[in-house]
C-alpha cells in the first residue's frame, strides 16, 4: 500500500496510507485536513488506479503543482514527484516501480516467478552499459568457446577429487568469500531464489545461473538489468562454458572461478599456446620401442644424477663462501603490499552502515546488516565516536522494529491486548514510536471497552478476584488522560472509599465511580495492598500542544511593522507568494493616506522583488541540473531573506524561499555529483557534493556522498608528494574532518 508523506509548513511530517480515495482540503469532512494558508476548502484528491497513484486538482484557488508545474487534469505520481498544495509539500514514500521495454518485461517475469515483490529496484550502471555498448561492436568468442580438451577434462576430474569448482569473490563485502559450484547456483540480490546472495543495487533479483555439468561449469544470464561479463566480454542469451581463472562480473560484483584449493585446474588458458610436453613424455614418444628395455635401469640412473647434482651445488657454495668471506647473498623477497589504512576502512564501513540504517530511502532499513557493518568498524576502532553512536541507535531501532512487527502481527490476529503490551515497549525516541502510536491507541479503544464491561459486571456480582485484573486493565488506559489529583489523595489527606459516608475535613474520595470500585476490590483481596499507581506510557498519552508557526511569524511581523497591510504582505512573502506581497506593498505605496509607511514600503518592495527574482534565477539553473551556477543567486537570495525575516525568524521559522533553496540545492547536488562521479571526475563530483552540503546537511544521500569524499581526501593526503596533489586534497576535504587544515599547513611548509 503506498504511503503519502505530508511536510507541514513548520517542517514536521506526517504519513497517511492510500487505501482508497484521499480527499484533501481545509474544510472538515476531507479525509486529510490541511488548515494552513494556500489550501482551498476542497483542494485536490489522490487515488490508486491500475497500480499508479493519481492526483487531481478540484478547482482550487492556488492550484496543485507537480514538479513545479500546475496540473490541469488527473496526473500520475512517482516516488520522485513533488506535489505542492499551498504551503504543504507532498511525496510518496514507497518508490514507484517504473520501466518499459525488454528489461521491464524480464523483471516482471522474475517477480511473477518468485511470487514476491522486490524490496528495491535494480540500479542501472552507466559505466557497465558503456562497456557493453563498446563490446557489442566486437565479435565475442564467449558463446562459441570450444569445449575443454580431453587433457583439460582429465585435469578437472583429477581436481574434483580434491574439491569441486568454487566462485571466489574479488570485490566489496564478498571479497575472499567462496561459493562451491555444486549442482545449480542461482546468483542474485534476493533469497530466495538466489543461493549466492549479492546484496548490491547493480545485481538483479535473479541475475544468472552457474550449473555444474560433466563438461564443466556452464554460465547463463537470466535476463539481468545490468548484464553479466566474462573476462570483460558481455554474455548474451547463450550458455557459456567457464574455465578456471575466468573473471565473472555480475553487475558490478566481480568473482573468479577456481578449484577448491584456489588454483586453476586446466593448465592452458584461452589465447595462450598449449603447454610444452614434458621431456620424459617426448623421449617416450621418440623412442617408444626402447623404453621397456631401459625401464629397470632408469630409477638407479636418475638417483645417481640427483646425487651428483647435490654434491656439485655444495662445492660451488663452499667456493663462493671462501672467496666472498661471508654468507651467500640471498635475493630479497618482493616488498609486501602495504596494509590497509584503518581510517579508510572505518569510513567505508560507516558509509555502508548509514546506508543500511537509513529511513529515508523509501524502504525498511536492514538493521541486521547495519549492526554487522558497524560492529566491524568498532572492531577496527573501538572508541570511534560516530560508530558508537550509530551502534547505540541501531540496537535501539532493531529492538523497536521487532516490537513493532510483533504488535502488527498481534493486531492482524485480533489480539489487541497482546499488541498493547508489545507497543508499550517501544521507546519514545525510536522512529517506530510515531508509527506505532496510532495503532496502539486505536486498539486501546477496543481493549478498554471490553475491560470496562467486564469490570462493571464483576463488581456488580461481588466477584473481587475476577474484577481486580479487568478493572486494572481498564484503568491502566483510562488514567493516561486523568490528572494527578483525580488519582491520588492530596498530601495529608486520607483515602475513603465508602460512598455512604460524608467526607470529613482531611478525607478524600475519587470521583470516578469505577476507579473507586477497583480500589475497593483490591482492598477486599488484600487489606495491606500498596496504593495503586497509574503506569504512565508515552504511547497512550495525548500529544503535547504544538505552537502554531503561522501565528508566531505573524506576531513577530506585527511587532516590527506598524501597518497591518505591510504585515499581510510579509506573511505572503513567508508563504512564498512573492507576487501577492509585491501587489500589497504597491497598494500601500500608492495610498497617500499611508504616507508615513511609504519609505518602509519602498524598501520592502525592492528587497522582496530582489529575493523573488534571485530565487527564480537559481531555480532555473537547478532545472538543468547545474547547482554550481545556482550557488551565487541562491547565496544572495538567502542574504536578502535574512534581512526580510530578521534574525529571530530566519533560523527558527524559515520562509518558503529559504526552505526550498536549502533542500533543492542538496537534492540536485546529489544528482549532479553522481553524474560526474560515474564519469571518473572524482574531484568535481566532490566539489559539487560539498557545495550542496554547505547549504543543507540534512540530506541522507548527501551525507553518504561527502563521507566518501572525506575518505578519498585522507587517502590523497597520505600519498601527496607535490603542491598539485595537495590541491587535490583540498577538493576532497570536508569541513570538520581536519584535512583542509593539514593540507594548508603542509602547503605553507613547502612554500606552495
């Protein structure tokens, strides 16, 4: 079921499932009531049709906008669509599945065969597509590769005695992992059907198959989105016989085919000549007739030759030692590969951890994977502050997700009381608390009703042992909305439960009749029972009253501007209605009776017009995915916005212009930076990501991107040998990681 996420003018968000038609408007009676400015009484409606979410404007005054354009009729939405209704921003939480052509048909067939909807779609890899396009123009010998020779087959059989073929991972989290090729292996991103699980966005759910046959391992691509390559040549629809040593690429994940001992079974490779026959075999071929006659003397002759060779080596070593006067020099072993950088490893693991635990990707976070990757980071650096903070949050959210799933399962089985007990365990600072609260309160109504009926009946029949648990169940929910003086006697007062007795000066009796009966029943069972205390639970408590941001802004403007017309114009500006604000200010300027406000109106006319024009200019650059050109007008617009809003409102109650500048720059920087990163320009991609990060640091994808830049910068700093390489470090350095200060200090020392 798709979910509609509504971003309110104050920045808060709420979620609304789309189970049928959802009418939106300011008037009571709509399924979704949005009471802030810019929303008509009946503004628009959303509904699901043919698996797509549709939106339609219902003749509203200010219109409904989808991706910046006002719609005129029913319009389909995707997970990337931005819908604006007055001051509200709407988007779909669940990503829409799109696609067409052959690839979409293949993915649909995969979904039908598995019987389950995928968690996420396969990410297309531009670089891989380019390689496939280049390779398509060259003849490929993969599909017509010759079958293994008899000698190779014999070697394979001999190697199989010690262990079967295995696929060994070369990249990513699968490096050095081994998957035996026994029977048929299905390689993919989702299990089932995959038996070799590669959780990477470039791998399809059912990507390829590797089948063990008498002729060797046979590879078949299953219509994957990003294709399969063998030794950098794309595999088509035909079967390919693999040979040990082949490099196989599933999407962007590389593996090598080996035997169980880690070496190739066949002594020859494609493109190389056959190995020369052994000397003994050549002699046997040339003098096959004499071989049987000389067979008895051959072992003795070989033994004499070996002994003579050893004696000769010892004599030569002694002569060299006497001449040199020391030990024989031995050749130095090749230099070992440098150990991996712990800081780089930690940053890479934390980037994966953030990705697995992100709640902004339109799907359910993988808390188990997040905990696993974060634990690896802590194994390397146990006192890393961010890793420890992430681990604490992951453990909390993982436990909360389990409680939430148990509660939903209990509700589905109509076990409301069991669901209540489970939902009560979800902590308030968990992301699942907000999702569980409406479910818990809805089920609490049913539980309270049944418990109340049972409590009254048992109290009426004087069945105290049965009444106490049912009355306590009812009161545990009812007391959440009661004051303390309704539940406990004031200090110095005595509790009295007898209704027939008149209260004296220092005596107190509860007003709630059912509560009195419950307390009396407890004392019947146990005269020494301790006073009952309400078990306060945040999930059943009423939400705290939230101040109206619109009223706060209006009051602040009223203190700054004496004219109510200027206040109205500034409220239009705050809502993003720049043209309406200019019209109102122009009316003030043309009214001679308000001459004392003319100078103030003139100044505001100039500033509001400038801010609005700069905002539109920057938005134009973002429309063509060029955040670098949008930086200058947006910076000037933010400076103008700060003067208009004032220091007290600029940060706490941001205007429409400020909110959209920050969020749009971050979102577009992610897209533009990825474009250059895919094309190998790492420095420019990081400059763009850092630019978006300087505007808004709350975008999850952008946070992960600048984290990669910081890792690249650390590596470049350690390898820097020149001033130009230090300039490259500055392009990668992220504010706060300390690399910029180190690079500038080193440049100063070297006189760069």
